[in-house]
DNA sequence: CGTACCTTTGAACGACATCAAAAGTTGTGG
DNA sequence: CCACAACTTTTGATGTCGTTCAAAGGTACG
């Protein structure tokens, strides 16, 4: 999956060796917790995880979601407190990798280090994209943009057919925390998009009603922008 | 500097070898341009650079600034269009590294790859911090938070003495684009902070008037939060 | 000394937040 | 299979923070 996909069996062997057992967690559980040191990395095998930061005022914020295949827990310096929590959105299965041992492997393997470097670059690009989305677009465009991204990450292609659906197991509050909006306002905005005949989001299922209008609303005004985005979004898949 | 600091002379030799000549640019010039492929990486030697994303509505957004020492231009896949521009804020001197050749070096050197991985993780943490700041704090706190970060990146320590100054060569519009505010509102907010006796920003110079109040306004409510932040901000230095 | 850019301030507007309450949904145990 | 509790969604009314538009002062640089 994700992190391991492009590695050969030979390169993977040492990683497989240090891998501790799998772990299953319930929705709301935390893989690691903001402010605490975490001795492990994780590879997400099943379910969705939210990176959640708590601001001193008490409000939450979600800079990114992780889908199966994602590598979780990398930090600039080991032994330092995590700057955000990793919260399970659904039931989750992860594969646990002791930090010290993986760090050692990475330090000794250009292949492994390059792979992680690529992943880190992808995650940074994704966070930047979210940031620009939240900071530069109005609510309607913002919601549409995130929906397109999540659809892509679920299906690995852009919405193009009327009636396609994607399971997006997030509450309105979680969407709001990712979008810099309140859950209430996300709801109102989704209603607008529904009344415009663009999409339908209910019971954690996104239904695409008018793919072209959705892409336009998401900030991909023409075919050129759409195909450029298709290429770029490939890096956003976990 | 930055990227090269922790590498030994031996590790640096091949990098020094592929390094093309230095380049000097004027304020407003672009190292690379959103939507275009860039065949080079850059190490910033002198001056400030802004990463600038243009949204389809035409507005700008600055997810991050780069100070001397920064490594610029890394992308998930080479040969792909850049997702943002790198715009010179001041007069700038960079050292140019041909992408292909550095990629080759990185693929063959665990040391070099690990170093870039660490840098990528630092930049991602910084972008996340900016994101949370913009998305989770009100204008006053937001402005204070950025001022503390920039002060730290200039001086490598937190503001602690009344009257300390830092040169921050940004216009109100540029600050606004980094903060998700208009330049006009940044101005009003800085006035509030000035009238509260917290800081004074004029002619691109930040003067700290009340360090404790500033740290509190920036979202570091107590000594514990402050010292934790001091540690964390070390990763934000270029 | 003039021109271009940046900062500062005011007035009016609008997008989104907040507060509150009702209706729907999901899961659990009897 | 129903009843209940906890959570989520939906909608309305009201408020506010930040934007927009506009114009007047500063500042820097050729």
C-alpha cells in the first residue's frame, strides 16, 4: 500500500521485520496526542484518520485527513512532542513501526529515505492546497474543492459521471474543522450546492449530480485546469 | 547554511560540484512560477522569498516565507508544474542546483536524502502551524503569532526584552496574504497591538514593547507553552 | 522634486459565527 | 421489535468580525 507500494520486496524486508503487530482502534481514539511524545510511526491499513490541532481557545482544526496507505507520525525531530493529534474518524487498523528502529533503517537506506522524502513532499503539497483553499476561497468553493479532493482520494479519479457516489465518513463538524467553517455553515453551504443541482451529501455519502459544475465550483474553471488537477491529485492519494 | 549545515565536508563535496553559479534577483522577481516546470532547486543565500499561490479568483496567498538557508523548489514529482510561485520580497541571492543532478545525488545518498527529509518535515510543520494560525485564531492573535514566528526566525530566540527590534521586510499586503486578511485589516490590527502597548511595527521594523503580552496574544498563554514553543520554533529556522 | 508605492483612516456592507431549538439517525438493551 | 439515549443534521434569528471602496497622508527612490 501507500508508502510501501514502490519499494521492492528486498527493500521492504527490513521494514517488515521491525514492524510490530497491528492495532485496531475505535472512532474517536487517538493514535498519538498533541503535546505528547510518540514512540511509533503508523501505516494506516483501514479507516480514516484526522490530523487534529487544538488551539489555545479550545477550538479544533483539521489540516489534513489520512486514508488507507498513509504514513503517520513523522516529525522533524524524534523525541519531541507531537504538534497535532491523530484521531480516528472511523474504526481504524494500523500497522505499528517503532520510531527508533525505522529511523535507523532510513538513515542507512537511500531508497527508504527517498521514499519518505517523496511522501513528505506530497503531504506538504496537500496541506498547502488545503491552506490555500481555506484562506483564499469562499465557503461554497471551499466545500466543493474539498469534496472533489476526497472523491479523488477515494476513487483515484475525478468525478465525471452523474450519479457516482463516494463514502466520506465525516460529520459536518469534522468537515467544518477541515474547512475553517462551522459545521452549521457547512450544512447551509451543502444545501446551496444541492439546490443548485451540483451534489448531494447525506448519511456520509457524497453523490455527484453535475460533475462539470462541481469542478467549476471547486476552482477548476476549464478542461485545462481540470486535467492539470487530475495529474496533481495523484500525489494526494495515500 | 540551512540545508548544508549538518552535512560534513565530504558529504557536501558532490553537492558543491553540481552547483551552478549564484544568481541575484530584484524584489518582485520570481525564482519559479506557478504552473510552470522548474528545472532547478535553489538555496537561499540572502534576502526573503515568499511562496505565493494564485487562486482562480485572482487573489494571492502566501503559505510560507523563506529566509536565508532555505531550500526551495522541492516538489513531489519532478517534471511537473510548480503549484506555487517563489517571489522575491527583497533583493535576493540564491545558489542554483540543477534538479536532475541533485535528484541523482539524493537517490544515491542516504545522508543527503535524510537531510532533505528532515527539511521537508520542518517545512510541513511550519505550513501546518500557519494553517492552524489562520484558520483557528482571530486577527489580533493571528498577527501576533506570525510576528513572534518571524522574530524568532530572524534572531533565533523568542522576544524577551522590551525594545528589541527585528527587520521584517514585508508590506502590509504581504502580511495579509500570509494571514488570510486584507492589508487594511492587518494595519488596523497592528494599530490595536500598538495601542495596547504590545508591539510597534513601522518601516518594516518590528519593535517588541511588551514581550510577555505579545507571547500571550500569540497563543502561548504561560511559561510552559512558551518554552515548548521555543523548542518547536527551532525547526522553523531556515 | 516628482512619481510610484505604501500606509492610514472612515463608512457601509456582507459572509460567516453564534445561539437555540426541533427533527432525524444510530446504536443499545430490554 | 420497540424504547430510549446519544449524537448528528437542519433551520431560524441575530450579531460581529473582517471586507470593500475610497481618499488622504507618508515614504522612498530616481
